[in-house]
C-alpha cells in the first residue's frame, strides 16, 4: 500500500508541484501517518458501535460498508491523504480487535458479502480498463499505428518489471532467509514469478486517465498510454506468469505433499471408508424402500477406490530419521493448535468467553503457531493476563473507596478466570479429538503431554481463586450456564418452526423474548458483590460466637489485611503481638522444632484463628505461618484479646478451646490434619473435657483418648520425664490403631518433647489439660453417617478444594448435641454454648447471622438448638434422613421463597441440581437476577470458604 503513497507523490509532481527533500519527507509522513490515524479512529468508533448491535447481521454488514466508504472519502477528499491506506488500516483494526465481534452465521454472512463486493469491484475495474483501451484503439490514435512502438515498449516494460522484482528479492534474500518464517531459494523463485498485477494498478491508471481529460498540461494521449501499458502488464502477468506458476511449482517440487501430510491423508481415507461403511449400515436398509446396493454405492465413491493394504498410523516416530520425527512433531502441534483455536470460536458462540477474552486467546494461538518448532507455548502469551492484580494493595489504601478497589480487583480476576477456564477446556477438547483421530503413538503422546503441561499454571490459578475468591468462579459459571440455556432455547424455538410445529409469527414472538433476555445478560450480567467487613467478622467462628459484650470491643479494634502469596504472618520464635483470623485464602505452617513429617498438607483456611494459643500462654510463636495464596484476614492485637479474656470466665474457656483447634493440628497432624475444621470443632464441643490440675494431682489419659497439655508442667511417671506445654499426651496401654498411630509414636517420639506416651502423669505445677474421646466421637459420627458440613472437606484436608466445588450442599442429618451439658453449671453452659455456636458458624456460615441479628443473644438452654433461618421451617430430626433439605446449588448466595415446604425438598443428585420441566408457583426457586427478591423473599446466604455473594 505504500506504493499508492509514492504514486500520489509523483502524481503531485506531474501536476506541477515542486518538492525538495524536506517536503518529500513531510508529504510521505502526512499521507502515511495521517491515513493510519484516521483509519484507527474510524476503527475504534465502529468497534464501539458494534458493541450496541446484538445479533443483527444486516446492521453489522451495513455498518462495515458505510464506515469503509466514509473513511475513504474523509481521508481522500477532505484530509487530502491516502484513502486506500485509511481503509487498509480500518480493515487491520477490524482483524485485530473486532474479529470476535462477528460470530456464527453473522461472520459467515459478512465474509460472503465482502467477497462478493470485492469480486464486483475487480470486475468493474477490468471492464472499465478494457473499454478505455478498446476505445483508444478503435479511434485510431497515433500511438497504436502500424509501427508497433507502443507494443514493443510494452514487452520491454514487462521484462523490466520481472527483472526489477528479481533484483529486489535478491537483495533482500539474506534477510528473508534468516528472519521471520524463513525463505529458501525455491520459494524465492516463486516469489519473483508470482508477482501478478491487478485491480490496484488498473485503478491508479484510470485515475491518471481521468486527470488527463480535465487538465490542459497533461495530454490525453498520456492518460491513454498509462491505461494501455498498465493493462498490458496486467494481461501479460496473468497470461504468462499466472498460467505457468503451477508448472514451476511442480518443477521445483513445491507442490508435493510432505511425507507426514501424505500419511495423514492416507490415514484419513481409511477413516473415511470406515465412516462410509458405518453410514451404509445405518442408511442402507429401511422399511419403505428396502436395501441398497453397496457395490454401486462404492463405485460412486471414487475418492476411496485406491485403498490398498492395511491402515497405518499417520505419525511414525520409530523411524531412525531424527528430522522426520521433528517434522511430525511440528505437524501435530499445528493441528492441535488449530483444534484449540476452533474450540475458542465454539466457546465464543456458546457464550463461554467474552469478545475481549477471545481476542487474547486467538492471539496466543497465533503466537504459539509461529513457534511450533519448540514445545507448545501458547500459554506464554496469556501469562501477563493471569495473575492477582498487583494494584490490589494500592487500591485497598484508605484513600480509595472499598467499592472501587473491589470492582477493579474482581473485574481482573473474572477476566483471568475466563482465560484459564477456556484455555483448559480448549486444550482438553483438542487433545481428545487428536487422540480419537490418530490414536496412540509416540509423537502424539509427546504433544499431548506438552498440552497437559501447558495447562498446569492455569489449573493452579483457578484452584487458588477457588480457595480465595470462590464466588468469582461461581459468577463466571453462572454467566456461562445462563447464556448456554438461552442459546439452547433459541435453537429449540427455531427448530420447532422448521418442523412446522410453530408458525413463523409465533416463532418470532418467542425468539424476540429469548433475544431480549440474552441482551440483558450481556449488558447487565450477574456481578460479584464483596461483603462488608462486619459481615465477614460476624461469620467467623471466633468472633461470631462471642456475646456482644465481648465481641464489640474486638470488632472495633480489628484490622483488615490483604496478604499476597509467600508472605509470613509471623515467624517461629518471634514475639507474640496478636491473633490472625482467616477470612479467605490458605496459610501453611512450617517449624523447625515441631514434628510435621506426617503432615501432608500443613495448611489452615477459612475460619481458622492463628496465634491464639501463644497469646494465652504468653510465649513466642511456635511455628512459621506463611500465606500459600492471596489471603484476606483480620488482625487483633494481644492487648485487646487479654482485656476481653479477663472479663468473663466462659469467654476465657472458649478462647482456650479455640486455641486447641489449631494446636491439635500442629502437634498431631497425623491424627487431626485430615479432620475437617467443623468436625474438629464438634470434637472439642462434644467429646472433650478441659480441666485445671494443681500440684500433686495426677492426670490419667483413658484408653482410646488423647490429651493436650496446654499450660503448666507434668511428669511422666513411666520414664520420670518432665513435660512442658504444649505437649500431646497419648495412652500407654492398648493399641493405638484407633488413631492410626502405630508407626507415628515409637521410641524416638519422645525426642521431640511434644508427643508423649504414658499411663499417668504427676502434676508439678498448675496445669491445664484437655482430653478428647476420639473413639467415641468416631463411632458416633460413623454410626450417623452424616455429611461433614456444608463446606467441602477438601478445603481443610488438602491444599485446594476439588474442581467440582459447586456441588449441592445439604443440612447435616443430625445436629451435634453435647453429651455433658445437662449437669453443668451456668458458666459451663455458657462456655459450651460459645463452642457450639462456633461449630454452627463453621458449618452453616452466615445463615446464623440472620438469627443473631434478630435475637442478639445466645440461647440459654442445656442443649444446642439448630439455628435455622426463618425461610426454612423446622424439621424433626427423625425425618431428616428421609427428607434432606436442599440448601444451595453453589457456595454463593441463594434466594428461596418463604412458601417453600420442607416436604418438597429433595436432593436429586449429589453433584448438581437439575431444574424440573414444570414447577408450581408455590415451589419455585428464584434465580438471583436483578428482578428477583421481592417483598416476600428472604435472602439465605450459605457461606463457602469465602463470604462473597453475587447479585
């Protein structure tokens, strides 16, 4: 296109305008850069305009046509710069930014329309040029007389064009050879010979002819000669070069298929024959017409006649030629990347990804295709867009509104989740298709392994988001499912009209309604809403269980903190300065003195209270706590904890019980690490006894029980060893199989000074000991066979939850009821009420917050009562096993109508809930759209490890 700019420069010179060197540079810069600027401006405006057009192919085509001509005339006539270069820039902006704005049938219609426009325009230019030349010849102009000079000049000009092209390619050949895609000498010959002239050259010559008719100092014969010579060059290149290009390709062996492509074709033909036989088996016989003749059918399938021998694998890596194996790898990588790109287009049509995400994904495939000589690397171009935003900490400064920080953070995370999910899905589809088509061999296995390795970082990022911000994934999935359902309904309605069950007017009425819903989804999608700080604090088991008189002073002095991955909350041996309440994220612990070789996943997640034990005993921190993901937590200073501690004995006992939950996982990870946090809280609330012993008393650990020395000194009477806190106390008699500890405790166990085994212990100073009846607790829970909690166990038992984090959550089939509250005094009852409430918060999350906001006090009963939301009726415990209540489809917020009856709740599937085809009004579950939540609805939030909800 720069040739057009140079043409305009010479055209201005012909018209009589003089140029020096500075004027030439200024003119070229103005025409070229100005055209690029105007083209980009029109491109940005039209892309923005396309965003307001929804599934209207006619309007999209009309817009592209109108913008193209408006941009051309604006640049050419108004700005006096290159209109062709402007339109070219407009097309490049469409290709780079707006190619995903046209989807499905609209994209095909647009492509066919512009192909037809291009064909018509080329045809008109050739016809006009031929008419001008023919008119000049028929008029008997002097330059076409019998001397033939004009025809001789045409031949010389043709030779000059070929020689000049050969010189240009020869001079630039070293650069073309070693840079970019590379160019060998055979391809250079084709590059020289295939330089055809066409519509652009003819259009420029016609513009000279038009100027010669209107200007006095430019002779008309000059304009005619321009058209003649240009038309002659176009004719000769098309006739000579065009007709012989195929012969030269065969002569240079450039038209032959490579060995790997030939094997692919042969293999595909065998597959086609199998498909043909399969189709004949399905169609070859019917009730109306009877059987078909297979030999006749096969005779008409001429493309499959020459199949001989056995079918061979298309990729053979066992050959000794290393270069052939390298070519095979490149070929398979290209094919799998093509499959990935096709999957991206399919996901764009299905609404799984947005246009912006699709552009990034398509660009990554293009970059990966350029580097197929290396292992698959299409993920490399996406890394910069998949990470937790670095500006999050800056936005969370007090000078910025919280909503602003949340908006930018969640928007970036949503985009990253779209990219990762689409990348993993596309590669999984491409791998499956490749394996089904080619099968098992060494080359395909190498490429498939490369594809799986490419997705490791994307998978890890999604797992981190699932732990830290699970509702972001929930919202993304909700958008995808909603779009897919509406798209399916649209196709269903159109199919009804095709088969004649709906009239066209009826189909259009329903189709418009579905399209309106689709437009609303795209322009007003469900958004992630970050909960308020007070809500997050209220659902944390530590603060949420405290009575208002103890909770309010702590809440007022709580600091909200966001930590990135790899940051230490505190170090082993450092001075204790406060406690950390984990709201979202994962923390791992490390220690040089604690024995954690049995700890497979030394991590703590939502609901954990870290550092509380050290605050209570006044000792330095006993381990390192390091963030293993982005962490959202709260910090409370030690002075505030101690001031509340002295205010109420029940609160003090509750603090000690809370500290035991973390301490048990630190001292005995082989026992308590696999126990979910809510079950460990249940063990503390139900099957534990905490006592204070004075000097001279004895501590005996019953069989099938475990004790923890929280403070003080005791002496093991079996080996006369002084034991300091903290320490784990194990029984000395009987087997330890009930806690899977046969190999965990042995002669060397006492060397750690944290795990001890003995029949009884002598108290040397005032000591606090808590005993767990492990066997009775496990027998009870095993007998009940209740689900562990509403929160997936994997949040605590492994680093990240499982992929299917959105499974149905259900109420436990039996509520925990402490067995030792009936004969306790008031203080003990209040203490157990606090522990019980912490356990309920760990299980039910913020749903208990609704009850707390209504009662603002704790029940003073001898047994724990399940705290239900008002929207859920009370169900007798005897009927729970037969009628389990459905709580939510995901870990996010759910809107449930007050008129729901308990007897209507069922759990159709443990992993998903399929809506029924017809639902009565009184039992419909409302979706969380913008119109939901009327006066008769109550929001019931069932918290996942994150307290986020979406609306």
